[in-house]
C-alpha cells in the first residue's frame, strides 16, 4: 500500500518542492511531480534557477521522448498514471492525483494558505477513509 505523507505549512510551494525533489534525487529516488499545468511550468523554471550550485535533472512528460523520460530522475506529469517512474509521487495540486495508488510513496505539499489547507483536509480524509496510514510533517514545528 502507498505510504502517504503530508508536509504542512510549507512557506512557498515551489521553493519547498525544489528542495524536496533535490533531496529525493540525491538519495537516489525517482520522482514524479504532479499538479496543475501552470504550477508544473513554474516548477520547471524553478528547478533550473533555484540554486546556482545544484542542477536537478528533470523533464515534462508531455514534451519528452520515452528515452528521456526513462533516464530522468524527475518527471513533471499532468497525469501521474502514465509516468515512467512509480517510486515517489509529489502532489502540488489541489486534488487527489489520479493513479497515486501505483506509487510506493505519495508526498502532499501544503502551504499556509487557507484554500490549500482546506483542500488538503479533503485529500487527507479521502486517503484515511480508504485505509491509508498517513504521516504528518509540520514544517512550522520543524523550523521552530
């Protein structure tokens, strides 16, 4: 069964996602990131520019060939069900990602914004109602 983790109180969704993905790739994980199309475009740009010293190899599933998708440790995907990796799924969107149950781990990134928190509560309930054990990481408590 998929391990589900919520990372609450992220100060900025894209910045947090960049650091999270960089850490996962450094540990050898293969990551798929999903969310709304605009968010994924912003993340694509952010992964190129967020650190002068680090490069996080990535591609977008809609624009890459099968060989590039297979070789990329990070794939940005509108629909994670069709992504080439099934290890870690990072959800930056507001809804339960389609096909999440095929992944080893799902990480939900939630900011301090009211709408984001409300939608996260709905996703939490969805996973809990289906018997998924959920791990909570409160970034505010960890930073303090």
